[in-house]
C-alpha cells in the first residue's frame, strides 16, 4: 500500500479546486454565449424588420458599394413637433 505525502495531498486538493473553478467558469461562459447568441438573433430580426419598414416608406435602400461618395448619402427624417 502506498502512502501519500502531505505535500502531494495538498497539491491534489489544489488541482481539484482549480478544476472546479475552471468548470464553473466554463459553465458561466456557455450561458453568456447563449445569451449573446439570442441577443444577436433578436437584433438581426429587428434590423430586418426596420429595413423592410424603411423600404416600404421610402423605397429600396442604396448600398455603399454603388455610391461614389459617402458624403452624398443623406436620410431626411421629418419629425413633427407637438404644440399645445
């Protein structure tokens, strides 16, 4: 029968503790990744919806490839003010 030295036992406990911390952090990162993926899908869906709404209001949106100068690209928005 082998006997473990006290230093080896302390090292094993330290390694096990470290592995538990790493496993916990991995779980937290997986949850955060899932949250970010859902948020990305939601924002992409919202962007698609807003783009379709913009197209229905003003026509097709120009792409940056077709425009010679980005400074000439303007979007005019009319915002009526409420006066009481």
